[in-house]
């Protein structure tokens, strides 16, 4: 198959891959110990940048060298991933991270050892390569399973196909892994804001009730912890279309942490926070304080277990949960001793969330920062 010239950002990423290979080759030619410099992605090298409102990666680096027995296997895997990415980019195709794992797996001649044993070995190497090249895996022509849906008044060009997200029925538009500009373009959008909901069941409720039409918004769900494609799409919609972002999650440590990942990025992917985090996002609910405000029956609350209590106490110490509004909510959760799911609002009526709860929250701008 003849090589295809990468376009745009992909061309820049290809240059970075070539430079990486040339550096290693030059070291070998000079009879030096081949060495690849990789940013340290450990907690010790993570910090919260209050100015940008993002979790970021520090300046510490590690050296992965071929002649160090402790590094040799990882060094080999790093170059194999880079070489395979270069190959698929030259072919002008994309592949899944699962396919990449199988493309890499082989038995080393003269041994009984495989290059990679399972995907838990290859996935972190991909992230190392992203951090080293300061790029996204999508720029390396890698993709993951799609996860998440969006509905509302926006027309999208998906690899050339025109998608009207207001005419997608009950299913909505499935958000792909790669939502970069060369794949996804925003043709027209009249929405006033984006509502991100944690759970697919709540998304379906709001879609069926045509909440997006009544309140002129986009409704998006990542079906739990949102995948990178969802978070990148939220980031792009906010930056490029200047849309406010409201996030609605369960009133527990896990739902609220999902919000924090959407807002300032995650520790694991801190090197991508500027592309995955949306610091302007606001938390619209659910909160334990809403129980009194909206007269939610106490019998639909769930008693905190030891894991919940530990999680909330950890969150109280996070810099991004230091605003007094968050401190009050987290301390209130510990004080009342319960949590609750978004579905608990159904105790007030199936359409309570779409007809009363969210409209009132939006009108009163009752958000947590």
C-alpha cells in the first residue's frame, strides 16, 4: 500500500515520531546507551495550577534506557508502539488501542517471552508516548471504544457526513473517540448552554421530555466517568462556541469527582488537561443540601459506607474542592450521613428533574463552582 501524507496536526505528530526515532538511531550510531526521555506521570509530579484551574504535569522526567535491565522491556515496547503508530499514519488509517495491542504482541525469537502479555501493558506505553510527544493518541491515529451521546440544536460534520443532533430520535449522536477538528466540525449551533449528565438513564429521561428543545441546550452524557472523546468534545464546544457548561451528577463522592475531572482534568491524564478539562464548568447538582430545599423524601437517600466517608474526607483536602461552597456541601454530606442518586428525584415524580429541578436550578443560577 502506498504511503499517504498525513495532514495538519497529524503531520506535526509524524515529525515528532520521526525525530524520536532519529534520536535513538543517532545514539546507537554513536555507541551510546539508547535513551528515551519520558515525563514522570506519578502523583509526585502533578500540581494544581490555580491560574488556569487545571491539574497539570510538572517538569520531572525519567529516562528509559535499553541497557538497564529494569527498563529494557519498556524501552522495547515504547519503540514498538511508536513504530506501529508511524506505520498506520503512513497508511492513512486509524486503529483501536485493542487492535494495536494485538499488532504488537508476538513471541521474541529464541525465547518464550512475548513482547506484551496483555493490554494493561500496552495502554500505559501509549500514554507515555502521548506525554513524550505532547500530543493526543487520536493524533497518532489511535482510537478507543465510543462512549456517550449528545442531543440538541447543533449540526455536526462527522468525517464529511452532516449530522443534525436535533433529529437523532431517542438514541442521539454517539460521540466517537476522535473528535478533533480534522474529524468533527461544528457547522451550526443555536444552543445556549451544555448540560452534561452523569447517567445514561437521566439523559434518556431528559431527551424523552425534550428538555433540550424547551431550554435550547445540548444534553450530553458520558455514561458514568466520561471517556476522553466526551471530555474533549465538551472542551471544544465551550472554547469554540463559547457555551456555558453545567454538570449534573449523583450526590456522592464518585459523582462529584466525575465533575472535577470534567472541570480541571484528571491526575492520570494531567498532561492533556488543557485539551480535556473545562475550568469554566459549573456543578448544577445533585447535592445533599437539595434534600431539604426540594423536600426529597429521606427514604430514597443511601447511608454512607466506610468507603464513601473515606472518599469525601479525601476530597475535602483536594485544592480544587477548597471553595467554601464545596467545603459546605462535603461537610454536610458527612454530617447527614447519606448520599443519593439522581434517580432519587423520581420520588417527586418521573418528570420532576426535567420540569422542576433543573429549570429552577438554572433560573436561580444555583451552581457550585
